C-alpha cells in the first residue's frame, strides 16, 4: 500500500489544485480498504465548503457514437474558452474489461495534455452503486480543486445513465444520425431524461442526414412531457472532426444554467440530489449487509430460482431470507 | 375485527370464484395486523399454483383523461367477448383523499354489476411500496379465482406508473388529443414505458384532432429505442362514448401477447418481475426497520436538512445514521 498523506496535506494540495495530490486524494476516497475510510471522510468533510461551485454535465451515448472524440473536441473548446474542466467516468464494467484507464487517456490525448483539463477514469468496482459513490466524491474533490465544469461520462450500460442523471445538473445524450440501428443500444427511458440531444458526426456525407434527424427528434421531443425544470429538451448537431456545433452546445448549456438558476430549479435539484445520495447510501449499505450475511449468501441462489420459477411466493421468500438476517 | 375464515374456506372459496370469499381473502392479505400475516401467507401459498394464468394489463393516464370511463367501456367490451375481468387499482393517495372505494364503483357502474367483472379499489396505505405489494397479492388471488384478464389501473401520481409497469405484461398509456396542456400531468419517462398509447375521447369534434395526434405520436415513438420485448409501441384512438377503437385495442394486446409468448419474452419478463418483487420486499423491509429505529427517527429530519443545505456530506450523514441503527 502506498503511503498516505496527512489530512492537511491532502486538503491543502487539493485546494491549491495540485494535480498529483488531487489524484492521490481521489485514490484515497476510492479505496476500499476500511483503514482508509476515516482519513477519506475527513478529507471530504474539510473540502466540502469549497465544493459545489461547478456546473455538472452528464454525457451518455452508445458505443460507436464517438463519446471520447466528442469529449475531446468539446473539452478543448471549453478550455479554449478559459474554462477548467474535469472529466470523470462511471463505468462499472471497466474492471472486468481490464480497466479503461489507458484507453480513456489515449482516446482523449489532446485533452489529457491540456493544463486546464483533468481526466480521471472510472473507479473500479462491479457494483454500480459503489462506482457511482466514488465518482460523486471525486466530483467534490475536483470542485474543491477549482474545476468549473465537471463532465461525467457514462458508457450507457444498464442503469448507469439513471445514476449519472442523479448526480449532474444537465444531461446530454449523444446520438448518431440515421435513426434506426443505433437506437438498439439505447435503453428505453433515456431519451426522456435528456436535457439535450447532440447528433454527432454531422460532417461530410452525413451532415444532411444529421440535420434531418435533428428536425425529427426536435418534433418528437415536443410531444413529450416537459421536465420538472420546465426546460424543453433541444436537439443539435455537431462534428468533432470539423469542430462545429460545439459553441452552440455550450451556449445552450449556459442558457439552461441561467434559466434554472433564475427559477430556483438549479438549487432545488442539487438539494434533492444530495438527499437522494444519502438515502441511496443507506439503502446500499443495508442491502450489502443483508447480502453478505452467511446464511443469506448460502440460501439466496436457490431461493431466487424458486421465485423465478413460481415455486415460491416472492413475499414468502423475502420474509424467509429476512428472518435469517434478523435472527 | 371481523372474524377470519379458515385457510381451507378461503382457498376453496377463491378457487370456486366465490366473490364474497375472494373479497374477504383480499381484505385478509391487505390487513396490516401482524396476527393476520401467517394466515394470509398460507392462503397465498395454497392458491399460488393456480395463479399466473391471466393477462395482466396496466393502465395509466392523468386525471381528466377519462380512465374510469375507458375502463368501463373496455371492460364491457371484454366481458362481451366472454372474458372474465378483474380491475385493481394502485393509488397510494386514496387513503388521504378519504378512500376511492365508492368513487371507483360508481364511476364504473355498469362494469360493477357485470357478473364477469370484479372491481376492487386500491388498498389503503401511504407508502407506494405497501400499496403495490397488496395489489400484487390481490392479483394472485383474482387469478386463482379464474379471472383471465387483470387490469391494474394507476392514477399516475409520483412513481406509481413505474411500480405498475413492474407488475403487468402490457402497459397502456391513455392520452387526450391536443398535445400540449395534457402533457403537463404526465411524468417524463412514462411515454417510453408504454406498449401502447390510446388517445381517448376520439369522437365528435375531437375525432379529427385525435387522428392527427395518433399520427404524430406514432411517428415520434418510431424514433425511440425499442423495448426489451422487441415490440414497437402502437398508438390508437378510441371513444368510450361511441365504443370505437376497443376491438382494435384488444386485437393489438392479443397480438402482443402472442408475439411475446413466441419469443419467450412473456415468460422471461414474468420471471424477472417475480425476482424484482422479492428484492423490492427485502429492500422495503430493511428500510422500514431502519426508519422506525427510535434514534434514527429522532435524528433524521435535522440530518436531511443539513444534507440538503450542504452542511453535511451525504455519505457522512448516511454513515452516522447507519451507526445509530446498527449499534
């Protein structure tokens, strides 16, 4: 185990935007070693008053949509505007696939070397809840280090979009032109979570097709219920290759930011998210304790099978397992 | 407290489709008295082998869309086809509003007197989880009593659509023509849960408008990701007044049923739902225990406030409350 710093050293380093210390602080909060927890918690508590002042953007899209290329282009645009940007990822599958650390950095080579940008790959872990928790805490550390925009990317596997939606202010869905095939990978319900849809690779022969898709989706989104924010989701096109549409997207995000600050929705949403975050932790911790109980662990697989096959009532099975746990 | 029957009497009565016994059995499983639980569980276990053979339909729509009128018309159509139909409701607000028992029955007067139909209003309760649990169990009892179609209506408040979606085979969203205002009441994400959208009140001066809306929504739904079932959601129009569109809707539902039976999705979805149901119970029970702990109960309100206002870290607050509970 690498040696830990003192609380003071972590806090001072993070607040001074020292990237090496920031990275070590994120490693600390990501640590699954019980011995690291008190230190991690103290560091987080100390930086908390300095966190929360960024704009948090979530980005999702199926593999092949060009997420990394888009983030590289949009990130460079933002740093070109003088913004400081941190890119985080929620990807519970990254551990299984051997880690996407190298992958992420090489896929965003220019941004990785930009002094105004900081790229941190997904925390390792197989449970989405655990990975999400560590990304949320990394976000606070990045905010304390003065990053003005936090971009949280997700690979769009399973429920990760919903989890990322719950930790950001603005949620962007990337799509390819040519409605049809690329939809196969998007989960139902994601469209209605988006504050904006950006149609990527809108260049060369695909540009016309992208504009057609833009019009179609814009029409469709008008038919859908408005978000709690009152915001009507917008559809735009962009090209990472030709660096077009990026200024328009940033303008749109700023408009959203201004409008939700004025209505009070921005703050209200942040508060609701913090509360959900606490209740999520509690729920996860209770379930984890339950699942780790030796008797539950032993009986769960057969019970799940019996319930699925209709041999046992879900409620009866739940009560039986709970009784083992509470005994 | 009204006297309970014996297990044998409940089971025999339910299987013989005796409505009085069925109603009393549902009252038993809805009972919140701890003393009723072993009996309720035994009755449910005994009828379980006879349950599961119905088609479960979920119906939602905002107030004013004409849900009761639609269910009355569609229900009468189904019983006219010789089908036996049970109508259940998930409405966690019904207790607060003084009970919708009378309301439901008078709003569906014809159906309420139809010998092939059985209408049971929502279980009382303020927690959606508890209300949903009791509706799921009432559904099993109705199935054991030989009802071939179970219609689960929900008022579309909060998360109840998601919960109903998780207990049915087919989910129908009712909408009014004239996109715009009526959307205000629908929650984002509901559209993408629907297997079909029926535009109600498609008669008289609204008929043309309804057809226009049908075409618009059908176009829009094509742009959205396909469901796990592979089914492309359909949009149709109907009129409870003129009794039009009901045969088409039933035809569509049957087509869905046949197609998902063939692909195996129907069975696979039922199995997944049963498992989710068990895990939901466990989660609810664990959280309820946590929330009822005297020290948690005392400290939760102030803690929630501190977290919302950013004075305490969600994780730190969660750990502190968990420590109280686990001590």
